[in-house]
């Protein structure tokens, strides 16, 4: 059977590093150190690639096409989500135009075809032998001490917690505590794909505005969150007509707000429908008033203080979960119904908020206000927190460290995987990696 050039084939050639010494169409010398992680998000085909360009170390994302002209025909030059592309990898360079990002920056083009001497059939056979997954970290093969690796992951997880605490402590010195916590919760709600836009929304729509809503609080709060986010049907050129949608649209129009985000700022691509940003913002609209009897941060800190020893995570998750209700009990987005009802914010997401926001926030508050008991309680819950849900990074790092995907790591150790990736693996800084250092 004749092998045809497809994006999938080019991606596999790139991923398997069948050629590492390359040159751009402008003659710049490229050496591939790491091809990056295969991406499931809109905006690139590979994330966090590491390479040198004329000897200078560079990191960034990779976009793959069959022909260079597809950059423009696919509209990537108008899409800000592609502004982090560092290399455009193609089979044929058929365009006179450079690969230019939405921000105006030009990106080097690599044409793979001339650098591969084998036939497509031979390349396909070589890739079938090597498999589809990225190779594991070459250093881990020499690491046979599971207990040592476990300790390293725990230490890395504690370093990540300390770093988060430091960020919250700095913010608490500069801003209102309610705003700091609200922004942290919003960011954690966004998962990896929508963390930044959720944070931007929290800055555009400060907590003090949501807190001050008196008339029809739930609906007004939802209209504000979705309207400023740019996610109401009228803002997305959608013609959804139902009672709940019309109500939110009327409230939004009455507010007269013109400065908003746009739908393109948000990621729906390859996001589970239950995690659509619309549902997450609705969850936020219900979570805020639940903890605003006195002040948001004081109510959340009470959850930590009153959490029982040994099972504190249950208390936190119970205080953060949001069941489906009203229109959103059985809707994934405006006009998209589902047969079964589902939580707006389940235990898995509640645990992510507790681990990434509530506990380091509580620790930072305890440090600033000399509340040693609160600080110790937050650290203790974090250290004892059981395994949370895996994400793209923890799964990738398990593969890199040759850990069984079903291994029962603690939440702290999962955070350790993320910390090692972000501080070392992302930049291939192997000389600074705790795994590598403990093998020397």
C-alpha cells in the first residue's frame, strides 16, 4: 500500500526524532533536543519543545502542516492562540509568505522532506517499530530505588506548595484578601486550558462587584460573569432562545457594560463538556455567595481550621462542591442539553481548588497574621491529601519516570511531578533535576 504524506505522519516523524540536525528555510541551523509533548489543546501540535537555533537554546510550541501555505488557509495568522509557536514544521514549503503570528512576529519554517533520505515506506516501518509514545527519561533506567524516588517527589511537591504560598503571601500584602482568594479559585476552576482567561476575568470583574449584588443575585451574578467573559449567546453570534437564556441576556443588556472578553479567549477545543468554561463560571456564581456570610476569605479559612485531622480533605471538598441546579442541572452550554444531570463542580475539581488555592492561601494567611496553628493545619492537610485526579502533565511525567500509570501517589507527590516538569523537564534542565542529581 502506498504511504501518503499526512499531518499525522509528519507529526510521528517529528515526535520520534528521526532527524535532529535541520535548517530553516532562511538557513538557520536547528538541533532538536526534545520534540515536545503531543498537544491536546487548540493552538499547537506539540508543547514545550526544546531546540537550539544557531547554537542558542530555545523553547516553544510546534505547529505541523503538510504545506506551509496551510498556516494562512487555516487562519492561524489571525488567531492569538498560536502566538506561542516557535517553529513551523512542514513537508513542503509552497508559500511565498512567511509564517507570521497574529502579533506580527515571524516564525522559522522547517521543511522536513529534504532532510530525510529514507523512503516513506521505510520511515513508516521504523516508526511502527519504535511505537507512538515518547521515550522515557534516559536517566530513570538507572534508578531502581522506588523509596528514594517517592521521597524526591514528596520534596518536590512541598517545594511547589511553598512557591504557591509565597505567591499568595505577596498578593495578600498588595490586595484585598477576598480578591486574592476569588482570583485563585477562578484560576483553579479553569483547568490548564482556561486558567489564564479565568484569572483575567477575575481581574476584569473584581470580587467587590459580585459581592455587592442585591437584586436577583444568582441571575445577575451569572449574567455578569458570562457577559464580561464574552460567553453569552448574543456575544457568540448564537441564536439560542429559551427562558433562562433570554433572562440572562436582558439582565446583561440592562447593565450597559461594553468592555468584555471574547469567545476566542476561551478554550472549548478538546475540553470535556462538563468542563466547558460556561459551566465553570456558573459554578463560581453559586460558590461565591455560599461563603460570603461574613467575608469570603474568612469563611474559606474556617473550612481549613475546622477540618478534622486525618480526613481534612473531605471537609474542604464538601465546602467546595456545587451540585447541578436549575437550567444548568442538565445543560452543558446554552442550548446544549444532556439527559443526565451532573455536578457543576464535583469532588475532583473541588480537590484541585483545595490543593492549588485554598491550602497555600491559608498557609500564606497564617504566616502573615502569625497564626501558626492555621499554617500548620494547612501544611498537614496538604501532606496527607490523597491522590487527586491525574492531568496531562502528571500522566506525562509518570511516563517519563517509568511509573505505572495506576500507581497511588499522594496529591503532594502528584504536585511534585508537576514541579519537576515545570522547573526542569520543560527546559530539559537535566543537570538541575532532583532525579538526575540523586543518580550521580
